[in-house]
C-alpha cells in the first residue's frame, strides 16, 4: 500500500532482469494500492490486506509512508487518530500471518503533527533504525524480498 506515492516499479524490474528473471512475471506478482485519503487507507487495510492474511501462501505487505495522509488538517485530529489506530489494528492483525514492513516519513518525526503519528507507531510497533543486515542479506542471496514470517517492522525513510 503506497500512501506517499513513492513506489517505483522500475528498480524492481531492473533487479529482476539482473537476476535473469522476467520483469513482467516479477511485477505481475506485485499488487500496488494507492490511497489518496486516510479514509481510503482504512478501506485498503480492511478490504485487501486483511483478506491476504487468510491466503495459504506467505505474502509480504509493504505499507509505504503510512503517516503521509494523516497530516491533512481539514480532518479533525480525533478522527485522524481513530483512523490511524484502525489501520494499525488491521496491520498488526495481518502481521500474525504475513510479513509486514511499514515505512514512515522520518522528517515528520519532529514536526508538531508528525509526532502524533510517530508516537502511535512507536507505542504499538517495534521501530527499527539503521541498516538491516539480515534483511539485506536475505534479499541478495534469495534474489527476492522476504521477511521472516510472521513479522512486522517499521522503518523510517528520509523525507519530510
């Protein structure tokens, strides 16, 4: 799920070709859902991610820039917080059977509104910083993105 409009399929296609894989096949196994509002994120989690957790094959869910749409001050803070909590509830539930990786905008951590979302993440999830050697090694050796299942990680991304 890409809430920050940051997913770029071209590097994945390039990596697939470098490994001798068909880029079309690799990209065909990826589902991308973009959300334009925090209400749409709730729908994606409840209607797409939670059903994925019931499928027999192991899957990985990436939630990119989870906090980006919650900075909209046109929606009251209590409503945004309620929606953010629903999203985290759904992702935490899905992480019982899926590998889940969440990214957030590190630059927002220190901004007034960003601390709310970072605090919610840090209070309910394990936030990791820095390089992830085991994760990077697995990607390099297996030629595919994978996380231990079930698991959930939250990592900061540069930006703001």
